[in-house]
């Protein structure tokens, strides 16, 4: 213990002479994230997200201090990019017309969102908390974590109706959460020294400004995609990344919501696109994995065990009540939705994780309502730490429960192909340095193939 303490003090002293750099933090997070992925691969019971967060906690301010709070604050752009990519892909799951036509999806989304909101609100009021603070916590509790769902689904190669339904519900939850939060914000600002115009204009500006930015970026991306020829198809990935970065950059420049705009970008892209140039089907691949690693290692570094203990049982009770609300809302409409009990339970488990949107909304209250925001942040950040700890296990259990998981254990039991080859999914590792090498190799092969005459293909 004494050695660890001396090592931490030495690292903190060394960092005082170095200017924080997002590039340096990016490299540290990736290296330790890969180590976490290797640990998870050697322990089949451990989801890689848990390993990422565990390594983040060890190297973070509450661990060895290899990454301090100042460095984390200087590297928020990395988290914005990671969340932007995830929210964009989640928005691709929702087509506005299809969502409105799918009564089963709409009813289930409204049901589980309403139950979780009412359950959390009721518990907060029963414990004697202020009405506005309770509404804010309830609104934030409606949100679900897209990062955990998307990452665990890709890690386990999960696909099917439960996976698709859960992704759509997570997107809807984040939309509902942002809307309830934005509608509540003006009433909270009456208690602050804020003008009447700012009370209503600022929240609506963040909401509609983000929507406009996302729609315009989607329109630009689709217009560029329509100019592509067959030989230019590999540029679709660059268009997607460019659209996400453009959306985040403009949102930050005009002070719109950088959480809502990439979600709208994904929805609008799905709405505007044609089958000829389908941007919503462009996968992020191993390049997206880099930001997944950074996101979860950084999330682990932000966990403060002492703060969790200091908040007492309130966040624990809220975690339990919110989870029960999600399950109750799903099971209530399961006969109408066509899902049996097992599939409904799997959907409930997949809605448990809560992270990105919750953190962003809590940070917004801290910026706009400092007094109220401090109380909200202490509760929400502890809830997020608990949800991010149990979330990966819940998601993995859900995919196996509904039979949609096709992870490595299943692939190892399958007989090898006769030609000694195998599918890309079997051969390419999901994470780590081998994944990056595989991505480079695949890219070179595609480039060489694209350069050949058609008769040689």
C-alpha cells in the first residue's frame, strides 16, 4: 500500500510540469484499454466494458493518478466524439415514419419510459426531495445507455428482434429524456437570477438548434453520397465520420446540444437516404472500436468510490426503482407487443444501463443551474457508476437469455470450413492491436480489389 501511495504522489508531481494534451490522454487510454480487453478475453465471465472501466479506475485520479482531473477535463472532446458516433448509429435504428406506424414499438417505448419516470419521481418525493429536483432526476432516469448496448451486441455478435427492439427503445428513451428535461428547465430557471426570455428561449434553442444542425448535416451527407459512383463506395465511411464531426463542431460553436444533434443526424440520415446510397448501413468497424475503448476507460477513471459511499443509499434505491420501472413498463405491454416473458425480460435487462445522456444532462444543469445542478450531479453520477458496473453483465445475460448471442463460445464449437478459411467474423478479432492490423489488411485488400479491372474481379 505504501508503494502505491508513493507511486501516485510521484506521478502527480510529474504531471504538474506537463501541459495536458488530449492526444497524450488518447494514447494512454488506448494502451490501458487494450490491456483491459486482453484481461476480459482471458476471463470469459467478464465483459470487456467492465475490464475497460476497471483499468480506468486504476489509472484515474482515484487510483494511481496516471490520468488526473485536469487531463480529463482537457480531453472531453474524445468523449464527445465517442458519444456522437454511438448516438448517430442509434439514430439509424429509428425511421420516423416506421416508428409512428409501429404501434407495438411506440406503446412499449411510452410505457417503459413513463413507468421509470413515475417510479423515480415518486421515490424522490417520498424521501422528501424538492419537486423540481425530483422531476430532473426522473427525466434523466428515463435515458438509457446506447454505448453499453451497442458494444456488448457487437462483442457477442447479437442480432434479432430483441436486439433491434432494444436499440430502438434506447433511442426513444434518450429522445423522451431530452424532451422532458428541456420542458422542465424553464421552470427551474425561475428560481435563478435569469431573465424571462432566457428561461424559455435557451432550452428551446438548445433543443431545436440541435435538431436543425442534425437535419442539415444529414441532408449534406446524403447529397454527397448521391454523387458517388461504384468505385467511390468506400468513401461512404468518410462521409459518415465527416457528418458526425460536422454536427458536433457546429453544435459546440452555436452552443446547441451536442448530445441531441448526433441522434437527430442518425434519424434524419435514415429518413433522407435511398437504397442506392445507404449510409445507415455503414459500419464503424475497428476505427469505431478505438472510441469505444476511450469512452469506457474514461468512464472508469471518473468513478469516485468515496463519493458513492458519501451519497448513501439514495442512488442505490433509485437504481432499483428505475430498473423495476423499465421491467414493469415492458411486461405491461408484452401481450400486445408479441413478445413472450423471456424476450420481454431480455428487453428489460438491455434497458438497464444508463450513462452518456444522463451525464450530459447532469452537466447541463450544473452549467445553467449551479445550485440545483450540484445536487443532481452527485446523485446522477453515482447512479451512472452503479449502472455502468452492472450494465454489461445485464446486457450479456439478456442476449444469451433470448438466444440472439453468437459469441466466441458458440463459434469455437462450430466445425471449421472445408477450405480452411472462415468468415470475416470468425477470423477478425473484435478488439486490440490484432483488430487494428486486421483493419489495415482488409483496407489494403479492398483498395487493391477496387483498382482491378472488372474482368479480373
